[in-house]
């Protein structure tokens, strides 16, 4: 009997897996290094007095942040951003949590179609429905107002809250609700006194993620915002591409402010939510 070549195949397969893993690590490291260098250049230029043709700036200053604050009216821009974010988060949670509960607990005809309808704004590019939406808003007079910006941002954020909250609701034992009903609690009291306390981590996580998403939503906000209803990301776009001459250090200072705020809220959100919960809805059933 002749020897089988199985060991050779196993060794070759192991070598190929190690080589593939090494290649992926190199690509990932190259990507991270490029992104890090881009961010570093922006940060350094925002505190540089003059930086032309040298490895390091000729001097350092923080005056560009003061200049950006005055030139781009960041005080009013941040106020509008705060108002829009708070309203979007509040309305998204109020509408999204009950909808997520209905989808997680109830079975009804067309449930899959309803879920697909909710997911469409997250799956298709915002410009696909943003242009028709902006057209409608201009006709009804909402375009150019803070209310119009809030309505535009609600279209993707409400489905986002539903997507985030559904796994949290599925992890709650329905027997807790049944026990509360046995003791005479109505639907409203069950929801407020039983579900909401248990869902508090999920609601907080969804709120923080919606906050970050709203701050970063450029397309829809750009299409419906006016001069007095621009959020920070839209104001940053106009600072870069609008007519006129602006110091690049001031624009970079504005970009750093935007990055710091976004990373701050994103880091806070990731402390309360596991990213795998956004794509996994596996429900663990107790053995009966």
C-alpha cells in the first residue's frame, strides 16, 4: 500500500492560511496608516503658523481655532446642530422603540414586507430618495428650516433605531410582561414600568448612535438646509467649497472640531452597545 499525501495537503493549506492572514494584516495596517496620516496632517495644519515645503511647520499657534469660530460663525452652527440632533434623537426613539417592539413581539401578515420597507432607507444611497424628498419639501415650504432638516434626518434614523432596538427587545423574556399583566398592569404601564427600564441600555445606545449618525448625515441635510439651518458637517462643506478665499488652517481647525465631537460621541456610544448586535438577531431560548 502506498502512503497517502494528506499531510502534505494539510501543511500546504496551513501555509496558505498564514500567508493570507499576513496579507490581510498588511493591507489593514496600510489602510490605518493612510487614514492616520491624513488626520495627522489636518490636525498639525490647524495649529501651524505657516507650513509650506517643510516636514514641520515654522511655528505653532491656536489662533486659527478662534479665527474659524468667528469666520464661520461656529457658535450659531453648533447651536443649530445641537437643536437638530436633540429633536432627531427624541423623535426617533419615541417612534422607533414601539415599532421595534411590535416587530419583535407580534406576527402579522406582511411583516417581512414592513421590515424591508424600514430597511430600505438604510440600504439605498441617501441621494436616491433625497432629491425627491427635497423637491417635496420645497413645495410644502419646509426646505431651508430646522424642521425640514429634522424631518429629512428622521427618514433613515427611525429605521436605524428599529434595527438597533429589535435585538434588545428579543432578549427580554416575554414572561415578565405576562406576569405584569396578571397583576393588572395595562399595556402602557407594562411598557413604561417593565420594558423601558430593561431597555434603558439599548435606548441609550440607539440614541447615541443616532446622534453620531445625524451629525454625520451630509446628503439629506445639504439638500434641505438653508443658511440658518446648517449643521456642522454642511457648514464644513461650504467652508471648503464655497466662493471666496479662506485660510486652509481655519478650515482644518473647523474640521478638527467636527472630528473631535464625532469621535467623542461615537466612543461613548460604543461603550454601551456591541456592534455585532446591529447585524445579529440571534435569540437564546431557555431550555424548558
